[in-house]
C-alpha cells in the first residue's frame, strides 16, 4: 500500500467523531536504556520519512520485514502527524498500522489491517480492523470490517508497540 494511500485512508479517521479509551500502559523501567512511548514518538520525528498531506506532515517509520510490498509480508507503520521542524515540531496525533499481506492462488492480495489513531499521549481515538482484497495492480476489490473486541484491539496494539520499542532500542544502542 503506498504511503499516500495509507495517509488518505487514515484521513477518514480524522474527519469522524472522536472517543478516547485508556491506552493499555506498558511497563516502562526507570532504566534510561529502555525505550517507551515518548522515545518512539521522538525517534519517528527525527528519523521518519516525511510526507506532507492536507492534514499535516507525517513522520513515518516503516518496517516490512525486509520484503517488498508486492510479496507476502507483515507491514508495520508508526507515524507522528503534526507540523514544524525538529524541536519545533508540533504533534497533532499518532497513527499505528499493522498489516499482514498474503497472496491468493488467483494472484490477488489479501490484507489483514489493524489501524489505530492515537492522541499525542497514546490514547486510542479511533480504531479500524478490516480485510482488504486487492488485485495485482493495487485496485481494491473488496473490504470487510470487523467488530473487534476491545481486549483483542488493545492486545494487538501492545504487541505492535512492543515490536517498535525493540526495533528502536536495537537501532539506538
């Protein structure tokens, strides 16, 4: 999925109603070598790919597990959205996307997508879990939405964020 399409999909979240639920807090040690939410946000601002959109500048961290977008892969995206440069970057919200893409026998791609829009401090504002089917050119053939229980939604978010914490720790220590 292209980064522009990714940003466009998430624009839907920013134009709908807002609710907030408590973010599942991860235990963060007092050890300065541990990576947590704030370090992840700052790392994304400093190192993320910048994409300007009509809702702000996305600072995007991407991990496709070494695969291309055209082959089966698990994709992880963490984005900080706001505006400005460096220390002057004002944060509006953050977005987390986890996707698992597989290939069908007919050559189409199935994507299991978990998309979160979070406040600056990590509170879930919006969530969507869906299955997307694309043809070989990337045209969406169908999309199905799931009513995912809160506990499952939160567990996936914790899992994805822990993966990002480990990646950032490996890249900074």
